[in-house]
């Protein structure tokens, strides 16, 4: 049985914990329902492998199929550019988080604040803290962690997943976004 | 200035006003003015006196809080759930609670340095007298720039430092009291107090360092301070080894004194970890440095120390047990770190040594540094031949056999701060392959949480050290010993190019060794920016880390670059308490180059630094509460600080918003006109996710509104070049930093002009920038 508990043992969040979606399709549904979704891709997505393939490639797949804008944090943008992705924004993780908490922010395209933000590929504790900041100070946002480890400060996060299951989950999300 | 307690008692006095009988007058302190600068507006500022300045900073650099958890559990009303706008039983909301925690951390940090300074000054006064002069070195007239700036005092002797310490202790008490239930309720006011804690922390550190420099004759503002040996491999195992750990150096100094006085200096090795090691090599370059504080466990388990002496701060708190495992006598020497040991301070040395050597006591508390010196040396000489360097690092065979007991529960990985694949490495070791374990060594911060979590009780940290034993033993480096202050004469040379921007920046690599990706990144950043002609200043564990990597010619950055405060200089100022020399250099630029009064003139000098001096602090492995207070001292002075990924756990950033032009206006002091100057510097406290991000951000944060066009062009060159190299594109905010066409780097002109055109860029003016209306010389009608 999967237990929704923090990956790093000591990271105990408090009373409000992320819900774990029953199926990957649920996340796809949330994305489809969102008016202004955004993917925040961290630097670990160029290091991490999903069952032998780069995490960044899965993020690109989800972004493309769901037509979701991506902001790459730190120097991650370079890897997106090298992969020929031109529709990419670049901003540091702290700056993105700071803007996401501001309901008046106009977004990267000037059309307004986002309503669903999907986080992928940051160091566990680093993403944990950003999600906590947003949980407390950005009530207008819903957040999702696409990572393999449970992030309790998100609105929704997978439980800690084995690599194979994580890969299938990401692929299913991408697949469902197509339809 | 000196402290003069006056007590006057008159039995009977006949005056024009009448006859006074049994008149008693008591005056605690008379301030005697003895130096040329006029007293500024804020001597000995209270906790609210600089609040207006803080609010200017905090209105531009707004706090972004990232709570560790949803709760407050500081009083018995609680636990209180503060999630998403809820208030606790005391009325506090999450923002205020987070800023309260930051204040607590900074109070702990400041109290630690101030307590350190108090103990040190008391000891030095007892040993060398109250009238021992303060001497920061030849060519240093402004001996205590931070103290002068904050208090208005120019300390001349050790007794003057006591007055300053009285003030600092008073302020810490007030600040700490603000965190009590039902006191401060505003997050912004908490933040202002955080900045105050940082400011007094800087003074406390400065007091400690100028006292020890003056009395112990450390290198005095010496760019050619000696190169000292660093690394686990530099210790001569054939000799008795005394290991000193901590920050407050008198016990270690007395060990060196005993060795020197008894012609034993070449017979016994004295090696240290963390700032005690820094300061001991400043006292005698014959001492050796093992490395940053997090190396303590691996070195102890290697069995090399015959006696372990700890003082205070950042000392691993279970070392008494680790010492016992390797049968090394343990000596605690600080009131702040007694470890439950029997106080033997008044016992005869012979008895203490005999008890330690015969194992009747595994550890003792000795609060007399001279006695520590004699006991440690005599015990080491007697214990060493018996111990034969007894170690607890297992043999390869033991590692392999132990690894077979792994239960594959993954608890080691889940406990590791860096999420290192410990379990996978252990499983490889079970098959006889120790290479994956050895690979963990570089990124292991030495906390041993993996061991605590291991369900099979495997000594996992020792396994890692064993696997990397060859590398561990070959760690031999050179680091320049802490030089202390920057000379006034050096400031005269570089003040103008720094303020005009022609030296692109001063970068201080400071703080602890809690690195997310190993320490190599620090050495790489130091090298990159030294090559680019920035001035690099180092201190504390970061100074050591910078020395732990060699270039192709086998040189560390201290061998490769000069120790001058000049372009491409890499200078180690010393230990944690030497950090104010870095702030002091910025303050002295305002005084010496710009002729600003610094005496008790905090706000004006901080305004000068924020707008004109391209300085950035980088605490890539910041871990402690002291690091938090050190950083906040820099923020109040207008110096931005970047931390590494683990620094996000400080839970609060101070971030600017470049997309809000209204935040980036200053007064032109020449006319009073408000002028847009762009986001320079953009942030005050910032966590970078990667080394690459930090490097780009460092270059950007060095820009200041006052840069000349030539200076801005140089700074932009580095920013754009690094961005292209590391991000693969030109930055998307150049238009915010180009004020006139003359700011554009010549080699990039066409590309940048095209970009500016696309952005609809318009030229702006370069003002004489200030945030303080009182500094406007002529108001616009």
C-alpha cells in the first residue's frame, strides 16, 4: 500500500497536506480544467532520470501535449534551448515563487496570474519550501508536484513512487492531455 | 573614549544654592571625546532608531516566507495552526511567526558572537591588562570601522571594548524579548529587528577579532600572510596529534604556547577544524588545518587525534562519544559547551593528566586556557604511544560484510540532507565494489544522519570514509592564513575603481560548509571571478573550502592569486569573527574615498554602500544561526547575500521586483529629483538553485546606480557573458540596466542595440543616488 508521507523523513508539514490523486488521469483533468496553467521546471530535471530517460524530456512532452507554458529555473533554460525548445521562459525559482504569490502579477505573457502551477525537478527540500510559501501566501493558486516523491505542501502530489510507476504516470498524463 | 566610573561623596558642601549634606553623586560612564570626527546622529542606536532605514530597504526588498511547517509551538496556547491566514491563540499570523523565527535565529547568532567576544576580551584583559592597545596593523587608521559606525566609539585599548560589549548585550536582550508571546506582532517590525540583530552582531565580531589580532599579534592587515597547510593529509601521523575544534581560540593558543615554551613545537602536531584552526594558524603558521567543521567526524574516526580539545560553536555535540570510541582523551574548555563533564579547572595538572591517560576519566572540563594547554600536551605525549592511532574506520572486508546486512529500507537516503544514494552504494559494496561509496565522499556533508537512521546499525559514514580513504589521506593544500583588516592605503588605491564600477565587484565567500553539491563549486566560483578581476574575499569554512581544490598546475586559489585587496586578489580575512573586515572595507571606502563621516552615521553610510559599492556576499553552505545574523548585518548595510540551496531553509528571502518600476527610484542628491535607476541591486537575500545561477546572479548583483558608464559597461560585460555561457542566451532584462548608450559593452554593441530597440528602451540619467531626502543638496522647485 502506498503511504503519502514525506520523502525526507524529518520533513513533517502540519495539518494541511497534499492530496494524492487516485490516478494520473486526475492530474490531467485538473490541467485541462485550469484556465492558466504553468510548468516550473527546476534544475534537477536535467540531471534526473525517469527509468533511464531524462526527466526534462517528459516535461517537454507534457508541456507540448497540454499546451502549457514552461518556465525554466536556474540555468535549466540552456538545456531546453539545446533541445530546440524556443517557447520557454527563464526565471529563478525564488523570483517565480515571489511573483506567483502576487495575485496582481500579469504572468509571462501579460495576461494575468496563473491558476495551476506544476512543479518539476527541484531538490526535494527546495521545492518543499517553495510549495510551502505558496500554500500559505498564494491562496489563489493550486499547485501540483510532478516529482516522484511526495510533496505535502503542494495541493496535489503523487505518493513516493518507484521509477517505473513514475514513468507510467508521467506518460499517462501526457497521453490524457492529448485527448 | 574610555569608561570612567565616578563616585563622589561629600559630607557637607556650602554653595551659593545652599548647603548640601551627605551629598552622593554616582556616574556610571563618562564619554570622553578624543577623536577628530564629529559625533553622528545615531550613536549606540536603540532597537528602533534605524527603523526608517530598515523600512526603506524592506519596502523594496519584500520578505517572501517559506514556512518549514504550518504550526507555531512556542507557547502552551499551542500548538497553533497558522495555515493560510489563520491566526494563533496569541493573535500572530504566519508572516509574523516566520519573521519571529528569523529574529530568534539572528538573536542566537548575535548572542553567540557577542558572548564569544565577551569571553575573549575578559580573558585577554585578565592576562594582558585593560590598557593593552588596540592595533589592527600598519596602514590601518580606522581600526574598527563597524564599531565606529554603530556606536561612535573609537576603541584604543581593551577596556574600551567593554563599553561596546555592554551595549551589545543590552541590545540582544531587548531583541530577544521581542520574540516573547504577546510582544511584536508585525512581520515588518520583526524584520527591522532582524536587521538590528545583524548590525550588532557585526560589532560583536569586530570586537572579538580586533582584540585577538591586537593581543595575539595575528597577521595585521597583511596581504602576504603566510600560506598554511590544510587537509587531512598534512598531519604527521608519527607524532602525537592534538585536535582543536571550534571558534574561540585561547585554549588552542595556550596549547601552542606550552609547546613553544617547552621546545615541543616540532614534536607534537596541533591541527584544527573550523575557526579555531583559522585563528590558531594566525597565531602560529606551524599549526595545521584539517578543514571545515563538517570534516570533524571523518577525521576523528580516522583515529589520528590523540587528544581532542573543543571550545565553542558548531562543535558536533556528541564528540565526547566519538572520542571515547577512538580512546582519545576529550577536553571541553568553554562554559558554553560543558558536555556534562566534571569541572577540573582547579585541580592539579598532574592529577588531570593521570586521570585522562589512565582512562579514569574519558573527558574533563577545564575552564582555564593555560591549564588546557599543559594538560592537552602532556596527555597527548603520554597517550599517543599507547593508542597507536586506534581508529574506528573499518577495513574493506568489514565494509563488505557489513554491507551484506543492509535491509534495503532506504532510510539512509531519506535521512541524507543531499539525498545521496547511500543504500545503492552500500548494496554495491556488498558485491565488493566500493567505488560508489567513494563517490559519495565529495557531496557528503559529514552529518552521519544516515547512520542514525540505519535500521541495521551500520556505521555508514565510516564506510564512506573508508571507501574514499586514499583521497582523504592525500588531501594536502595551501591556504593563506587570515590577514585581518583591509589597509586604509589599499582602500585609497581601489576606492575609486570600485565606486565607479571599473573593478566590477567585491565578492565575499563566507560561511559554513553545508553544500548541496560539494565544496568544489566554491573553489570554481572563486577562480572564475578572480580571473574576471573581481576582488575576492573569503572567511570561515568557505575560505578553507576554496583552498581544497587545485588547478592543473597543482595550485590552490591562494597560491594562484595575490592576497591584495585589489582586482583579482583572493584574500582570506580569517575566521567567522573576521567577517566585519569585509563590511569594514566597504565602510572605509565611504570614509576614505568619499570623505563621508562614518562616526555613528549608520544610515548615510549604508545608503552610500547600497547605491555605490558593488559588493555581494555568497554563503554557499550557510548552515548556522550565526550565518543568519552575519547575513543580516550585511543586508542592513545594503550588501546583498546569495546562499546555496540549503540556505532556502532560512525560510525567508528578501526579494526585489524588477517588474515594478516604482520600486527603483532614488533621489538625485544634486537636485532632489526622483530618478529611475533600474533594479540595482535587485535582491537583498536570495537563494540560488545551482552554481551557474549563483554566478550569473553575483555578476548582476554587483551593479549599482552610481556606476559610471565605463564601470557599468564592464559589469554588463560579465553579466551578459556569464549568462550566455551558462544559460545559452542573452539576459532578458538588459534594458533595465543600460542607462545610456555609453553603458553598452563595445564588443556587444550591435546585438544589444537591436535588443534594446525591440524592448522600446529609452535613455535615463545617472544620478548622484540616495534614498535619504536629507542628503539632497539642492531641491527642485
